[in-house]
């Protein structure tokens, strides 16, 4: 593995939930796996008034997110990790001078030999990104004359195309694009990364990965939970912004992209951008109405428990038309994918928590043998991203007995079978990549803007057109009743179960 340089990680918004829930556990696992450099320091900062010891208690000693892991190690081991964590009060406002923060960084750098290599992790609202970048620049903390400087920002990367461009321009005033790392935890999942390996390292797939052999592609992202305590935020966002524009279009880009020249980060990101730019943008209202569908979960009983409808959730407008279900059919305008429809859906309050991509191959032009199930006779490659991560191939086999009747069989692979493999958590992988300067799994500015260019017209139509309908669906079901009508011919959505091989299509209502 590539050697990690001595460095300091400065976390803005360190008193927030993300630091204790994701970042510190990821850093602890990297420390346990001996991936961190010898000279490594974490400096948390926010508007909360805390000492180093109070911060350490909050994110390590008293953190519910680390309790089980801490019991597995000696007190001395945990103490050595904890002593790498420090805290600096930023003051009342993020707009105030960062002179005290700069002094603390300089002191820790000298004390622990981090060689002026700094990563600034912004676990804050996007509205503060430019402000923080500006203040860091004014303190000389963005200059790379001695040591490198990197900045990591969390999604959402804008609310629409205009705000995404403004966000990128604001960051580019103070940081070069090569210094900016836009983190999307979905890209840190091993199974998402395996899309590239599955495609480009296997001659049984790559020659078939085109319009000549693939009938259509579907991607499903389903969650069993509702909006939880995020009703106020979600009602201004919706499923299309929250999941489709970022996570799911990232998966689309990996499925659609052409082979990169090599595995270099910029070569891969160049191809992802080209893939996103090749998506056919729907600008005509009738086109959008025909190829998109939005829904919203309504009150129901799931597993014997009464579940509130979306409009009854805290912080949600009682007359809200914000979608909790979004499905989009689109096409890709290039040689490889000409005429192949892509179907992508994302939703809350579904029967199963699952994310998967399904490649449907065309059936043979001449059907020699009869199928027991003509509606499921196509070969499928199913790439399960979560849970029960793995790959499933569905293909036809002869039914034992007289005649030549065909039914589908499964050939499957599970990541859990790789006992010798240490599968990193998404944040572990992404943090380590940033520490090593590997931006492969981070979104580039033009990548983010290309995704928004595709989504913007749909959002505008959904907001402004009186012809757009929001369909209700009972919580615990697979979405609006007419959602299968979006998929052409005899096909419908694959409604998966908890296990990769499950395909019951049942809804959980009682």
C-alpha cells in the first residue's frame, strides 16, 4: 500500500454528529489497521467551547459509536489513539478571524512533525464552505509552498446547477481544483468500486456491455425508513436531489463510462464526466411527464405498526408535494448505449433497504426452447451494493424431466465469502484516499455540474408544471401502483428482498 505522509486533519464542525458517528470511528479503524502515518494529529474545531479532554471524551471515551470496539483493545492502545486528538474553540462565528486556530495548527505541526501537510474537513453546511476557505486563505493555510493542503467538503454540492457552480467558484477562489475533495460516501463502498473491476477486468462482460446485447438497465435504491427527524430539510430537497442527483448518477456514470486509458484518478474521472455529459437531457415538458414519476408515502400499517404518512412527519408542510419516491427513464446518446433505456428509482418507506444495479441482457433472437416463465426469461447481471453485497447472474437451465423446458438459475458471489479480505468502511477508504492524495473516488467540479445539468430541467418541471402528479403509495410497499408502467414491454421493476437471491416482490402490509 502507498505510504501515507505525516499530516494533520483539521475537522470543522467537530462538535456535530458526523465526527462522532463516522469520522472518529473511521480514524480509529485506520489506526488499528496501522494505516495512519507515524506523525498524525486530528484537530477538531467548531463554535462549541471544549477542552482537548472534553472533546476526547465526547468522540472516543463516551461515544456510543465506539464502545464495542474499544472493549477489544487495551487501555494503553486506546490512550495512544486518543492522544492524537485535540480541539480548538473557533469562537462565536465562522466568519471571525482564524488567527487562534492558525496558531494552534502551527504549534501542533511543530510539536508533532506533521510537515505542514493539512487536510481541512468541512463537516458544516455548504453555506459556510466559501467563508471557511476564505478565512483559511487569509491565514496563509492554503499555500502549498511548504507541505500540501487539501479540503474535503460534504454533499449536498449545491441545490441546483446555479448554486453548484457558485459553490465551485467560491472554493476555486482559495483552493485549486486538485486540492478539493468532494466526498460522497457511496463511492467508498467496495461494491460500487467493484463496478469498474467487474466491467473492465472480465472478458465475459466487457464485450457484451453495449446496445447489441443489453436490453435495459435498472437501478434501485430503497430505504425502509421515512424522513425520520429530517422532515424540515427533506421537504426542501426531495428524493431527486437527496439521492438521484448525487449517489445514483455516480453509479450510472460507472456503468455507462468508456474504458479509461489506465487506473489513474484523472483518467477515470475524465470518463465519468464524459458519461454524465452523454445522458440525454429532457427539456420538453411532455418528455419529462412521460419519462418521470414521483410519489409520496401515505399512512399505512407495516409489520403490525402504524406508520405516519409523509405529510404527517415533523417539519413537513401538510400540503407538501415533495417526492419521497422518484423514478426516471432516460437514454444515453453515444454509440455504446444508443437506444438502451435506463430506469433509476429511489424511495423511502419501501419493504426492503437495498441498493442494486441490474443489467438485463437481450433474449436470443430465435427462441428454440420454451420457458416456464416468459416474463423472467432474460439473463440478468445483478450487482448488489447493499446489503448482502455481491454479484448474481441469472441464466436459463433445463428443468429436469422430459422435454426442454427452461427456468432461471442463480450463480452468485458474496463479499462475505472473502474471509481473508479486510473490507473497509466507506469513510475509512475515502479518508485514507484523501490522505494519500488519491482523488479517484471523489467528485470533480465538472462532474457535479454535469449531473445537475441533467437533473435541473426535471426539478424545474416538477416545481412549475400543473400537469405533474404526485402519486401516493402505502408505506411498506414498492411505490405507486403505476410505477411498472414506466418500464416498456413486458418488464417491470425487480423488487428484491433482503438477500441477493430473493425476488419475491411482496409488500410488507399487515
